[in-house]
C-alpha cells in the first residue's frame, strides 16, 4: 500500500528506497552507538561483507539506474551521497569504535575475502569498504592491529602485495593502503620498510589520479581534436576538389558559351548582311524589269522576313523545338523559291503585271519625234506623247 502511495506522488516527492548497503551501515552504526558487544558488531559486519557485491555497491545492477534516476529527479547527486555515506561510516569506526571492534572488522573482512576470492569481481567493493574504514585509524590502533595479525596468513605484508599487484592501477584503493602502512611507527626494520612503501604508494596514487583525471582526458581530448582536424582536412580536401572541378567545368561552360555567342553574333551579322544584300539586289532587278508591283515585292520581303525569324528561333531556341522550326524554315525557303519563279515568269510573260499602275500626277517627259517640218525658215516639230 505504501508503494502505491509512493508511486502516486510526483517524482521529486517520492521516497527513494534505502540502499541495501546503507541499511547495513545504519545497523552497524546503531550497534556501535548503543555499545553492543564486539561479537554482535562482528555478526553485522559478516552480513555486510557477505552480501556485498560490486553491483549493489555502485548501483550497476538491474535497479541501479532506476535508483540513480530517482536521486536525480530529487536534485540529488548519487556520487556525492555515496561518498558522504561511506565517509560517515568510516569516521564512526575510526573515531568511535574501540580496538576490539577494529579487530572484528579486520577478521570479518579477511574471512569473507577468502570465501569470495574465486568471485574476483566482488573483491573490489569488499576491499574498498574495509580499507576505507581503516584509513582514519590513529597510529596506536594501527600498530596494535599490525602486531595482532603479524603471524596470520593475511597481514600487513599482504596489504603491501595487494598494492603492488591487484590495485597498482587503482589510485583510490592504493591510497587507502598507503595511508594504513604509512601510519605504522616503531624502530624495527619491517615497520620502517612498510612505512616507506606506504608513502611511496601515496605518491603513486597521486600520480595515477593525476594521470587518469587530467593527463589521459587531455590526451584523449587532444586525440579527438586531431581526429576531428584530420576528418575536417579530408572533408575540406574533398570539398576543394569538388569546387575545383566545378570551377573548371564552369570555365569550360563559359568558354563554350562565349564561343557560341561569338558564333551566333557572326551568324546574325551574316543574316543581316544577306538581308541587306537581298534588298540591294532585288530593288535594281525590279527596276530593270520595268518597275516592281508593290504587293508582289512586299510578299517577297514578307517571306524573307518570316524565314529570318524562323532561322533566329532555330539558333536561339530550345533544342526540343528545333525540329518543328526546321519545317517552317524549309517552308519559308520553298515559298521564297515559288515567289521568285513566279516573279521571273511574270517578268517575261506579263511584264505589265509587274509595272505599277499609272500615276495621274506623273508628268511623262519622254517625247517621240515623228517628223520635222520647215515652214518659212521656222522649224515645226510634230511630237507624239
């Protein structure tokens, strides 16, 4: 029923289910605060380490993303909450728990770790929490714990091996182990050696963190930029080649267009020259034939003009219309040929047809002298108009 009420609320008002790991933290904290016996705390620690997996630790399981999304809807950052909760738990164990509880923490961790050794994927979460809880221990408790486990199979020397093998590339766990080992004090050579190596682990952890958080992202960013530049260079070269081809094609088309324009201009000039030559030729011919009839002359000029128009349309018109225009052009040539033949026939057969009609206002100055008479020293000319 409570789940149904929770779903009915707005996303930002819904209660996020408490994470299993954090529930175990709360139970252990409550037992320590109420000063429960160390054996009871050990039972709770065993339950925490036994049920702990990497999936439920970092929320990568089936419901992990859903829970993170609910945190996000409520304006909460899961990463910050995760670190805050771990820090609170580690602080409680380091500063409020006594040595007996720290001892139980160590033995619970080692026992569960040996059981889970085959399930290597879960060891990270287990090692992370156990070592994180021990980094805040004071020097006294750290040295007591060192002496207590020195003769055990898993002791501080095994921590050193973990740092050199399994977690050599993990800056976080490497730092935790470095903190624990660097807290050792004493005059014996073993503790001094572990302390020195602990300091070295801290330095290596800082270098690794710097490398992972700064250098590698920068390098990756630089590689990405270089890849983008290469891709941009290739794209630019391709576009340049395409543009160069277009420019060359445009130059060729411009050159072709220019040549076509010159050719058309020459053709037009030739056509007009032919028109002028025709007019210059046809007028004297008509005069020699006795004066051309105006309608016939106009018909000839109309045919020639129509032919010229069709020819210009063929030159400057569309390709698909030229076939139709050819018929008109040849028709104009045929009409002109028929007109010319008819005109020549009329010029020889019926020359009067080609002569213009008499003009009443015309004064004929052509005289024909038939006979000259002499009368009393006066010459009389008889003329016939």
